């Protein structure tokens, strides 16, 4: 009975060792998977930061363009007023000469 008990214990130990090896392999697979995911997340994080910086630069460029457009519109308005005034002056100068 003693040797049979020893043999059973030995078989159980081998079974446990086999299960432990399987668990170790599964855990290693999971570790590898998580490392890969971390690498992907790190790359994605860097891309998000780059996009954030690029977006900020684009916003600054857009604001500068909008300011230039407003400035051009103001200058255009002033030029149109000057043209209207010059047309009025020309009409006033021309109208007495036709009258005489």
C-alpha cells in the first residue's frame, strides 16, 4: 500500500507540474499580449500628442489668416469710401463746367 500511495502521489505531482507548465505558458502569452498592447498604446499616445501640437499650430495659423482677412476687409472698405469720395469730387468738378 505504501508504494502504491507513493506512485499515486508521484502521478499527482506530475499532473500538477503539467498543469503549472500550461498555466505558465498561458501567463507568458498574456504577458506578451499586454506588452504588445502597451507598445501600441504608447505609439497611439505619441500620435495623439503630435496631433494636439499640429492642431494648436493650425489654430494659430487660422487665427492669423482671419486677422489678415479682417484687415484686408477694413482696407477694402476704406478704399471703397475713398473711391466714392473721389467720384463725388469728380462729379462736383465736372457738373459746373457742363452748366456754363
